[in-house]
């Protein structure tokens, strides 16, 4: 894909007041989510669930792209339309998760490195034929007393850069996702420091691998307090610290930053994004690429019952609409209960 096509797709993914739906849960992850509503994680149930999500009427008003899992990109809607074709028909760009998961980093207790580079060039070719136009790779960084080590950060940054370079070589826009996990009792200050250290390494490696920054997107965590920290930062503080960290690390050439929710509640993830955009000072588009924070209400409304498809779709549409409002800095808590 020519460079200008990569730029064009990247810009489409952060189009005004739209965000990305992450529907790329691995089979173990979606199994846990199905377990929470008491249904079995069979291939057909997974297909039916994704069918419910992706056929939501009007979804393209607020969703620019959907990240699919390997199984899902090969599946079809109930009417036989392949999911990638269905998305394109509705003005939504199909994407694909290409990493194979975070595995233990040898000799670095408590730390992970993401795998999946072997054979990736060939897999990209297949995913393009199936309709994918962008890709995603996630690295996880854990904060604890002795972690993260610089070696772990650099190992993951190197893998992210290799993935991104291969994606652009194949004509796919890479979403680069380094996630500093919010699990732990660390302060927002510690999260700031480790996020800054991580993003600095990521962009150094992207530069060394000659990745075209205006043809990629950054997906990262917000700077938040650890889940077990007794002093939880306010919405205002999270927005201010997140923007300060990004301004210190992210080159201006990057067209957009699509935040992950990282375990935040649906409402808090939306409120944090809104506060950042309400300030109106960021040099990049600030948007969302949420998984659970978009899907949870839909999953709970659907409950695996075909009779509840409309309810599930209404819940997804409403959540997507609220996050689109946050992209414009126009979200308010009162909108949560609006029809």
C-alpha cells in the first residue's frame, strides 16, 4: 500500500467523533466473559455474539473500525455475509489482532513479552485477502516493587516496532498498543513515570525500524492510579497527567491516540476521555479503542438469547454514542440515563 493510503486509513480510523471497537478477545478471554452471563463459549455462540455486535443498526455513526480476532475474521453474519465485508458495507474498517499473547519473559519474574512475530509476514498476506486494513499488537507492562525492568520495556518495544514495520510493508495500518497495567497499589505518579519510560522506548524503536509515524496509531493506557491505591486520582488529574505524559513522549506526526479502557468502568473511561478533549489543546486526535468498556452493557443485555439481540444492540449503540460525545468533549453524566 502506498504511503498516502496508510495515512488515509489512519486518518479514517480517527475520523471526527468516531472510535474503534475492540472485538478481538482471545478464546480464553471471551470464555471468561461468557461465563459471567452463564453461557458456553462455543464457536457458534462466539459467532452469534459478534453477529449481534457488528450488525447493530447505525453503528457506523460512532465506530470507525473494528478489531477482529483470527476466528472472527473468518466468520460470517447470519445472512452469510463475511464479517469484514459486512463492516465495509456499513462504512466501518475491518482490522485484525495479530499477536499471539503475552508470555512469561524468561528470567524476569512477573514480567511478560508478547509473541507472534514468527510467520507474521505470511499471516498479513492472508489477513489482507480476508479484508483487514489495519492490525493491532498489544504489549503489557506490569508495575510492582521491582518491575517493570528496562529490559522488559525494551523487549516489548522492539517487538511492537517489528510488528509495525511488517504491517506497513504489507499495506496495513499498525495500531501500536503498549499497555501499562493499572493493577496494583501504585500511585498515579508511578503510573506516569512507567508510562513515560515505556512510550519513550516504543517511539525510539519505531524510529529505528523506520516505521512511518503518520501511517500508524498509538493505543495506550491513560495515566491513572493503581486499582488498589487508597488515593484514587480525580478525573481532572487523570486527564492532566495523561496529556502531560503524551506531550513528553508522542511525536506530532502520529495522527491519533486511541485509548484503551484497561479495566476502568464504562462511565469512568468515558469521563476521562471527555475531560481530555474538553481541554481542546491536544495536537493529536484523542479517541477510544475500547473492548469491555463498550461491550459489557451489550453482553449483559444479550445474555446469549436471540430474543435479546435488539436490547444488546441498543446498549452498544448507546455506549458508542456516549464515547463519540466524549471525543468532542460534550459528554455529561446525565447522558448515561438518556434514551
